C-alpha cells in the first residue's frame, strides 16, 4: 500500500488495509513480495499525478518478473487520480487491473474477485450507501501497529469550488458523519492504546453532523464532546477553511485543555484580487481578523498555512501582498506550491498563465521566508518547558521521540515504556527539523 497526498488518503489507506485484512490479506514489506499493490493517489497537482504513472512503470517490471516465476500481482489505482481520470488510467497503464475512487473503495473485495477472473475494472461512482457503515473495524493489533496517534475522518467532500482545485470533482459534495459513529470509532482507538486523535476532512470545520435527537452539531460541539472521552490525551483537527472558522470553534481553543494550540488554516494568497480569482470567498483582512481572534483566545497558538504562487494573473504586486501577509502573521510551519493547472477547473481555462520561471523564483522567495519563520519559531522554544506525547523509539539507542503541542518533533533520552505517555520536557536545542530535550522531574509544575 502506497499513499500519496493528504491525511484523508492516509486514513483511507488504513481503512483499505482493515478491509483487505478481513479478506485474508496481510501487508507486504515491499512490492516484490506483494500479490496486490494499491496506489492511493493524489490529484491536487500535476506532478503528483505524473508520479503515479512513473511508479506504474516500475511496477510493470516487477509484475512481469513475478509472472515469469508463476506468481500473480494485481495492481490497483485508488484515490483522486482514479476518480478524476477513471478509464484513462486503464488505457494509459496496461499494468493496472483495477481503478477505484475514494467513495468506492469499500467495494474492493468484490472488485478484486472480478479482477482475478481477468477483468480490468473501473469503479468511480459516488456510492449511495455510506461506505463507513460497510467497512470492518480494525483489530486491536492493527491499531497498536499504527502508533499512539490516529486520524478519524469526520467530514468528506467540498462545496467551496476554489478555481484551482479538483477536490469537489474527485471527493464530491460536503458530507458529515454522525456524532455517534465518530465517538464510537474514537473510543475503539483509545481502548487499543491511541492517545491523540486528529479529526480530518477536506473542510473539517464545515462539519455539521447528526447528534443526539437529530440535532446538528458543529465541529466545536464535537470537539467538546470528544474531549470528555476518558483516556484521550490530545485532540487536533485539519484542514480548515477560513470561511468556516466560527467563533465557537475559536473559543474552543481557550476552553478545551485537550485541544492542541496548533491551527492549520490555508490562506493560499495575500492579495484580495488573487483570492477573488481563486473563489476563496474571504479577503486578507478576513484572514487576519481570524488570526487575531485565535491569538486572543489562545495566545500561544501556532499557525500553519498553505500558499499557491503563480496563480493565473498574479502580478509582482499581488505576490508582494502575499509576502506582506506572511510577515504580519508569522507562521510556525507551512506548505507552499507553484500553481498547477488541473483539467476541468476554472483556473486551467484562464489565458493569463504565469511563466514557469517566474513561478519558480516566487516560490523560492516565499519558501525562504517561511523557512526563516519556522526556524525562528523552533528556536523560540529553547528553554521552554512543554508537554510531549511520546510516540516511538528515537533514532539512537536510549532515545524516545514524540510531538510537541505545536507538532514539532522532539527527542529525549528516556525509557521506551514512556511511549504513549505525555510528559513535561525542557527544550535544550533546536535542530533543522527537530528539537532536543530532557525530561523534567515530576514536580507538578505547569508547562511554560
């Protein structure tokens, strides 16, 4: 199983593994040992899609080698490339046996049975049935193998139709899972040893699910309810849209101790002209107002964002407005990309595309600023005492590693029995990608 792109794909990959485990499959260490290879794909950028076809070329060699030894290898393309390109995948890559979209993967067992009979199939229908109701529950051992942090999908799809984005076409309209289903899944994960839950969705803060008595619950209500579940240490959510950043959700950062002070809130650009062309439905002032209210609610909140440079029509002045917004906010971490034309989106039809060299230069300047801010944020934690959820052994003997409340990687010298625990540490140094720390004595002192 190879997963590309967003956290939704990571979650979907684990659920496909659960589904196929019930059919007698177990995960192989590499494609050379695999009877079945699934590529769970991303279609956000052209480069991401082309990576899949490159990978399929390599798999074709492995598949022929296995066939020469009398062994079978079935290849499945799942996810958003599958949904967007469908039959084209089968035509372009003869090595593929099955193409299945993100709303159809719960039908994998039956589709694979048909593929064993020699059929090459595509299933990219948006399912009428709720796929979550038909998926098996992972075993305790499966959950334990995945660690002490887990994703839970609460919302899928998107109704925003940003002019650069294919998600509404590949994931469909916004839908929210019922509160009871989310709580039950969370409790199963916690009973198996998970301590941190990240609620995920294409627009997770658009969540509006059926609660008790068929009342509609928003994300803030859901977070408050989950924070009361025994055994849960930490809550997070991603990815949010500024339009759906309600005041009660902002207030939750002040009132819920288990909700981590880290918010990923994509702005994409700092120019109102570009934001309007992107159909983002918010202005830079709207975004800055949200940031101000978040910081008022939780002064130590860390912020991350997404940026697209070189959207059609973006001028030098537009780009400078994005840089100005970055300087004003100050981000702990961010993702940034050159604009990539996606077929079928309004942005791809525009005639004022930006030259690749200009996009490259702008991206380099923007990433340099974002990296400077990331390193500044990390350096500012040196000397602080913060709490870390330990997740795994470190790279060196005697080390354990985990995450800070701000999603920073932290490593200390400590015993492996602390994995799964939250402990206070003092940050002693900041490297390029992680923090070094030492365990604090158990004095009951509050984290700084």
